[in-house]
């Protein structure tokens, strides 16, 4: 038996539809294609909040939740990594390498039939196991998989961002957004951000952003253009939609690309001004990434010694730590990833 965080039908409070409870769990025997990873740290994503609110497709009660983990390879299975080595797990199931999208029945770890990571050990298909870059602490490493992969695909595969480009990352308090900022700075882009919170914009500048605007300010687009001082945005990495998003093409260069990976502020969809087509801008949807992109992202992180931003790191897979983590994300009080070290 191991301890795990399991999705239940007993929510703690409004607005949740489900609960997340620490329980004893009997993991199945590993299959021939699987490795066993002893988990050292796990991280939360906004997806976990959508699931607890009942606003996510394909919810299965009694699933072990969680898509992110770093651990130690305990039983090698068919993995090319050695036992005892620290590993990261790719969260995208059935997506090998196709740049357009998943080849198969795409799933994300953390909803049955795919095992979740919020557990003391996890049995995982050996091909999803990758050596962890050595410069990272366990908390930093746990922060990477889902958010890092989403940011990597949106910024590089979709927006084709490169050195010298002007990149806008929206909602910089978010886990994916902070990875996009870190990656864009590492590649030598000029980065601007949006946030509801001036302190988060200030923090983004400490991480290398050149400017930032408050997306709640009705003059945000004018403010952004003023800060750009005649330059224009080549790439937008967005996870929220919202009022400002619709105006962004006004500040974009010809052929600019918007990669949207989420719709926190616009679940009903977005509309655009004529600048979108007038400036030949492209709007691209982006979802997580393939195993091949996961490998490329880890190489990028290793080469550039990128350090994920960890907002909170709690010690121990306890009910109190689960509740605190969920509350932080549900209220948007985090600045970076929320991690539990196991
Ligand atoms: N397609 C995919 O593969 C994929 C992968 C990961 C996440 N997602 C989705 O992307 C979204 C973000 O995920 P996450 O895990 O990074 O979330 P998160 O860490 O909970 O961050 C959410 C952030 O959204 C920002 N936000 C809220 N309202 C906004 C608005 N009107 N305009 C701009 N930003 C706004 C806030 O930024 P401030 O605090 O700075 O105001 C907040 O920090 C979620 O909807 C999630 O479901 C999709």
C-alpha cells in the first residue's frame, strides 16, 4: 500500500464538485512495458482545479490525481535510464512526435485509465521516463512536466520565437506563463507580460521581462504600445483570453503569431478586431506537447540551466498540504508552481 491523493465525490466546499483526499492505495503490479518510480515531489496545475470543480472532460472518480512528478527510478522495466537515477515523467499519453497533434487517443496523466502522480510510487510506461536535469532541486524539477511542455510547444513549436523577437506572455502569475517567460528570456527575446497584480509584473521584470501591463486596466493596450516604444509584438503566449486579448493584434507586427493554450478568462470564446487579419496575424491553438517535444524541452532546460519558478513547496503528502495547494491555485494566489515534496 502507498499513500496517494484520490479524487472523491465529497467536495470540501463551494465551488468544488469533488474532493481530493489522501488515502491508502494499492498500486497494480507493473506490466512488462512499465517502470516503477518512487516519487520525490509533485506539482499542481490549473487542470487539477478544473477537475475538482467538475469542469473537465472525462472525470473518473477514484483516480489518483496529478500530472507532474520527479522521482527515482526504482524498477527499470524497459526504460533506458538506470535504476537509482532521478527521472521526470512525460505527462502526455499517446503522443509520440507528430508536430500537428497527438497520433493516438490522447490522455494526460492523472485521470483513469492513466495513473496520476500524486502518490508515493507510480507505475508508468517506460517510454515516458526521462533523466532529470541535474542543476534542479526536486521542487524545481517537479514543476516542469505539464506547464513546461505547454510553454515550450506554444512558444517555440507554434510561435517560432527566437532571439530578438518581441514576445508577450499573458497572466504572468500562471505556471505555464512563468515557463514561457523563462524560456523566452533564455532564447534572447524581448519579453513583455500582463498580470492583474503589479507585484507580479515587478517580479517578471526581475526575471528578465522588459515591461508589463495590467490586463484589468481599460488602457492596457495603449500602455503596452507606449512601453514598446514603436516596436511590435511578434509572438503572444496566452492562457486566458479575456478583454485585452481581443485587442492584442493592435500591438502586433505583420505575421505575428498568437499561441493560445487556455481560456481561464474567456470560456465562452473570444473575438478579434480587424487588426488580426489586417496584420496577417495567425491564431494557433496549442495543447501540451509530444514526447519528442518533452525531450527537446529538457535538453533546452539543461543547456540553458533554466530554473522553474516555484511559488510554494510544502513538505509531505498530507491532507493539510493538499488543501493549502488547492486553495492557492483556486484563488490565484500563487506566483509560479505549487509543489508538494513527498
Ligand atoms: N492546453 C493545454 O495543454 C494547457 C496546459 C496547461 C494549462 N492550460 C490552461 O491554461 C490556463 C492556465 O493554466 P496554469 O496551470 O498556468 O494556471 P495557473 O497557474 O492557475 O494561472 C492562471 C493565471 O491566469 C491569469 N489570468 C486570470 N485571468 C486573466 C485574464 N483576464 N487575462 C490574463 N490572465 C489572466 C492569472 O494571472 P495573474 O495572476 O498574473 O493575474 C493567473 O495567475 C488554465 O485555463 C489551464 O486549464 C492548458
